[in-house]
C-alpha cells in the first residue's frame, strides 16, 4: 500500500513537471506569438523527454540529461526536415536513425533513457509537408520546451535523489569489515552473519536497481563501479564461508590479513560515500596498502608448513583479500583515481588507461553481433519504424507520425508482450477516440474550451497513463492530442478517427516485426548466451591450472575456444580486450560474459519467463564466468612449480579437467543438472609436495571447488542430490 502511494506521488510529481513545461511553451507560442509550428515542438518536447523517455536519476540529474540531449534533438530535427522531401529519403533516414539511437543503449543508461524521446524528433520532422522554411520555428520550440522541462525538473516538486550504487557498495563493505573483524576475534561459526552477508550480496545485484541507476555504461566510471560491485559480492561470499567455520587457532598470518581486509573495506566505503574525485594519483592509499599485506602473507605462508585444513582456510582468506584489492582498486578508478596497478593483473583493469572514445568503440564492436540482445532490439526497432514510415507515407495517412509513435511506444522485446500491449492499446485508443469525438462534437470550434481543458487533461493523462498501462496511456493520450490539435487548426470528429486508424496501423506493424524478428526475446537468447559463456570458460579453467603448475606461458596464451587459440567468436564478433596483450581465452570469456550479462538484464525485464529458464539460477552461471576470469588473472603468480612432484601435476590437471568437462556439460543444460566434486589433493601426494608449493596448489583446489559450487547452483532445483 505504501509503495503504491509512493509510486503514485512520484508519477504525479513527474506529470506536474511535464504539464507545467508544456503549458509554459505551448500557450505563448500559439496565442501570443501566433507560431503554431513552434507551439507543436514546445508541446512535444516535454512529452518526448518527460513521458516517452525514462530518464534516470531525479531532479537536477534529469534536468542535466535533458539539456545535454537538446542539441542532439536539434540535429535530428534538421535531418528530418531535410529528408521530408520524399518518402524514400525519409524511410532511409528513419532506418539509420532508428538503429543508431536504439543501439546506443549499449553505451549507458542515460543514452538508453533519452533514445525514445530523440526518436520522436526525427519522426515529427520527417513527415510532410516539406517546409524547410519552418526549421527556425521548430528549433525554437524545441529549445523552449527543453529549457522549461529542465527548469521544472530542477525546481518544481523535485524528487529526492536515489542512493547511488556506490552507496550500496559502501554499505556492503561496512558489513564486510565487521564480518572480517569478527572472524579475527575468533567468534566462531555464526550462521546469522553468513546470512546477512548473503543478503547484502543479493542487494548488489544490478537487477535490484532501477534500469537507469545501473552502472552499465561504456565509460571508465561505470565499468569500475560494476567491477567493484561484483568483487564486493565475491568478498561477501568468501567472508560468509569464513564466518560459517571455526577459526584456526594460532593462525596469525590470516588474522593480520583479515585486519587489513577490514581496514581496506572501511577506507573504501568512506571514500565511496564521499565521492571525491582527483585529477591524478590514488584516491585510496592507506599507510600500508593491502597489496603489500598480501605479499607479506604469501611469503609467510610459503615459509611455514601447516596442516591442510589451515592451508584451505588461508587460501579462502587470500581469495577474500584478492576481492578486497579488486574492490579498492576499482573504487579508486570509479572515483577518478589513476591507479598504476603495481603488482596487480593489468588484464583485470584493462580499461583503466583507456579513453572514453576507445571504451565506447569497444562496447559498440562487442555488441555488433546477432547474438547481442542490444543488436536484436535495435534492428527490430529500426525496421519497424522504417516500415511504419513507408506505410504512412505511401498511404498518405493523416497525422501519420502517430503510426510511428505507436510502433515506438508499443514495441516489446517479445512477441507475446507486444501482443498484450497492442490489445490493451487498441482498446484504450478506441475508448479515447470515442471520448475525443464526443468532446469535439460538443465543443465545436471553441478554442477556449480546448485551452481550458488541456492542462488538467495532461495532468490526469501523464499521471494515470504510466500507472494504468497501455490501455490507459493510449486512451488518455488520444484525448490530449485531440485537445491540443483542436487549438492549432479547426478539427472535426474525423481527427479521432484518424488517431484510431494510425494507432491500429502502427500496432499491426509493431506486432508483425515482433513476430518476425527474434519473437522470443531474451528467453531464447539467454540459453545461447550462457552456453557460450560456459563453453568459453571451460578451456580457460584448464589453461589456468596449467599456467599455475607449468608456468605463465604454458597453455594460458593459447586458451581459445576449444583450445584452438583463436580469439574471435564463432559468430565473427570481436572480443572485448583484456589487456594490451590479452590471452585469447581471457578475451573470449570476457566477451561472452558481457553478452550474457546483457541477455540476463533483458531477461529479468520480460514477463512470464519460461518454466525451464525460471528454474535455473542464471546469476550463478554469470558468477562462474566471472570467477573463472578472476582465477585466470590472479592464480598464475609464479613461473611454474619446478619442484612439484609428477603426481601433484597430474592431480591438478585431472581436477581442472573434471571441472572443465562439467562446465561443458553444463553448457548443454541437462535436465538433471550437473553434479561435480573435483577430487581433493590426496594426502599422500600432499605430503611429498614442498611446503612453498603446497599453498599455491591449495589455491587452485579452493578455486576449482568454488567453480564446482557455481555449476551446481546453476542447475535446476532438486537436481543436486
């Protein structure tokens, strides 16, 4: 109940912003200056950016986004005005603009939020009559509408700003610091702490955030925040394992490292809350960097023989420290620092030294594949809008831009969802057209009646429309446009008829495109994406284990798909680079991870997931891919193990092969799931391993166990035995 009232209040405030901005620009342009063209653009600009575009943020953030989008909208207005010379030029422009704007959503939530509104400006301008002389009026109306909307967003009933993602990370790090300190104090197994750590990790999932608040942009800041969030989740999982078991008495090396983890988490959390930026240098730099503590821990561990149970625990502590280092480094990069990455794997932070243009290019190239849901949605949208422009121009439909607007607003990522939206919209438009016809017949040519009704009608439509769904939205918007256009030129009840015909035409075109182009959306694509991720990760598991025991150059650089060493995906898409000279296996796995993450993000937005997909924990598959990459980054720290007994090498090879084979099996998604238990290092073999080599070998064992847990977590419930 409270959440519903809060949503209504938020929507009502937003409707007030759009209504105030629309009235402030539309009425003076029409009644004081007698510039109807400027009035139309002053009317639709707040609607485009305020209703059609789900701009992220609140208040001043949305205002800034509107001001930044106005120049791009002006370019589209100019382009549409020029290409309105004929139907085919306008169709070609619609195809290019539609694809470019929809595909731009891959570059970040702000671009994705503004894209639908920007589409509208080309749509408005590319329709007849061809009147380039009205371009100044169009641009003035656009500028006025954008300025008034930005002003209303910033000062009129401003929304309270939402906590940024970095604040969520900071809260989780504070909990991690307390948990690490509790483990140091030897508080013993604490299921309650483990449960709280798990819950905090779930809150860091991007699916728990509004779409506009997710750090999914192509730039360095968003990449670093996303990496910090993922590393924090791993840190919480590792601390939960430590909190669930009794501490090892006398393990001073682990205790010292855990204190360093707690101090690093506290410092990183404080910096994230401050949100300070600096031009250069480290944003986070304590008296003794956590990397130095890790180095000291490795030296102490190598020189002090210990029981296997203690070695396993120390390996878990080391894994937690690696996650804490990753969090601290990524947070520093997100806050504007320039890490030099001393002692850190450069592949993991490959984006640190790259510029915005390079990072954007990497993101665009990585999604130029038919297996990318971003590419699929962009192509579907562009084809639908171009076809709608062709039909509206060929049939010379009155107010034909409503056809394209229907395609733009009613299109969904699945055919079923599109059909549901179209049915509701058709019913709503029919009711709205009937009401608009009655209004026009009753009011006749009295513009005063329409002028008096427009503001309250917009306020109601923009409040109830988003809350009530397509039926309410289309029906009430039909009344709004009828009331507005009745003030611009004399109208009859045929205006309501034209609106109904145009919306039904656009709905039919949108439904046709939904049926022909990837009708199942991410529900079909997510299986392929996750399967591709698992198949790419499998050879990297083998290569990483080989690199630890044989040396960094053994197998790792040749770890491509199926061990071929090729760095290009089977569909021809380039991979996202992992470093100045990344290994093919890392590049391929990272690329497949990005594609799978995008598919998962869309999958979470689609209604009624298939039963088989809903039964799987797709996030566990993503965790498996991420954990595989982390192992590839961090585990091969030496030039091999020259003194390692052949039996130990054979165990490492066979254990890695067991997990890799299970990963390949999991890529086929067997109905009974995957159960894998990599064989532990035999005690008789461990006894013959030199003490300095036993610890890194244990790291491999702990890593393989974690990968096995991820594989089993991704299996359907009830299949794990």
